């Protein structure tokens, strides 16, 4: 018993595969054109200092450098918690009653 292949389904799957391949090629090709083979670096510069302003002015004067401002880097919750522990901003309760009393103060 032979099973007839469903050519509509096969053609659809092939077209989806080719579309995905074209999309991946386009994405990687665009990235290669954007980067132009250059390496990316992340540098933290304090713009409020004289040295930071000089460094930025120097980098902006070059035609081969692209500057993208990311903004302030926010600390994660675990980083804030570890900083609280380091600076002693924690309270150790003796028991649950002590903890409740401290919370109600």
C-alpha cells in the first residue's frame, strides 16, 4: 500500500524553510554590514569629570569610532542586598515576636 505524498504540505514546508533561511541570512548580513568587521568595546566614562569629557571629545573627533550611549547601569536585586549586608543595613531578629515588634516601631 503506497501513500500519496501531500505536495501542498510539502511545498508549504519548503517555502517556510526557504523564508527562514533568507531571514537568517539577512539578519547576519545586516549585522556584518553594521559592524564592518570592527570590534565593539564597552567603556564606562564619567562625563562629569574633566578626564571623562576629554576622552569623549577625543573619541567623537575620530571618524572611525561610533559612540552609543547606553545610560545608567541599574544594580540587580542581589547586588543591592549584598551591599546592604556589607554596610550593615540589616536587622537580625531573635525570634518572630522580636521581628514583629521591630517592624511595628
